[in-house]
């Protein structure tokens, strides 16, 4: 089945539920994408697996996308081992109540993915029964993959990349902008100023001390080094002091 045929088949199976089919990607990577209401999430997953024409019997992955004020998109990718086609199912839950039905009863392998999505985005999966921490310590507060989550490391440390944010490729001056995840001054408590952060995130604790500059050895003057292509004079650059001679070196030339 083509991606278009897969999408139409899912929509027909879910009727009269309003589902929208489209195609994501292109060429050999094209996949049927079907958007369904949150109430029909489990039914869509079950229909994709149980239908003989679709036969999506392999659960690939499940995750979420933070769409800010529009809510969260929950995305699951299924694959048919027999028919060699894929299906991308997607639903959107509101930000105030991000809850959707669990699909562990349809694909037990989704348990790990739902736990991670719950931990990283704060999305609830009704019927899962074991949404305990998976990657973060139990005392961790917040959901790191939400876009409003403050990256504290960006406040406490200098920018780790090759270039600071705002630095152009031509090597010009820097614009005083904040790195990703760093709130504006006064938006997130009292925060220290990272070294080289151009006064961002200033607080009563002051700034992080910058690294001391390395001392480079002085370069020799132009007259003290040979010009390109010239060989140094014999004995040039040798240390002063007594010269060690080998035994017999005092014998005069021609003496035998």
C-alpha cells in the first residue's frame, strides 16, 4: 500500500470519527500520517494493528512534541513487517490537561516509551499503571523537554559551543543575546552571571570568574631569526659553554 492508501484506510476504519490523513517525508521516507482526536487514540492504534490490510504489528516508538499554547502532540510510529509500510499516528492534548489513554494493552512495548514521555513532558497515560521515573532521579522536579523548562546549566556556565550566540561567521562583535534556555534577568530568581555572558542573568551573587589568560612566549624579533629559505649559520642557536671533544680530536691535521 502507498502512504496515501494507508492513510485513507485508517480514516475509513475510524469513521465516523473525524480523522485527517496526510503524508510526511518524501520519496522512500514518505509515511502516512493520521491525526485523530485524543478520545480515539487507543482505537486508532488498535485498528492499525488488527486490520488485515494495514497489519501494523510492530511498535516502533512513541514520544511528544511541545507546541506551547496549542498543547502537546503525541506521536506514535507503527510498522507492518509483512506489508513493509509505516504509519504515523498523532493526537494533540491540551496543555492544561495533558492526558491520553495508554496503548500498553495493545503494544506492551509501549510501556517504556510512555514512561519516558510522562517523565520528560508531564503527559499522563491512563491505564498504564506504572508511570514511575525512568531516566531521572526520583527527587528531580519538572519536565526537561517542555519548552518552558529553564536550563540551569546555561545560567551557571559559559556557552559551550565553538561560538557564542550572536557571534557572526565573519568574526565581528557579539550581540548581547541570551543562550537557549536562559531566562531574562529577573524572570528566574537570582542567578549568577556566566563568564563572557555580556551581563546576562545578573544577580546578587556576582559573576562566575573567567579563566586566566594563557601566557604565550615572546616571539623573536625579525632580525633574530633566519629569513624564509635561509639556513642558519653554523653554530647558531647552540648553547654557550665548554665544548666536549672526543678522544683524539686534538691531533693536528697531517700528523700521523
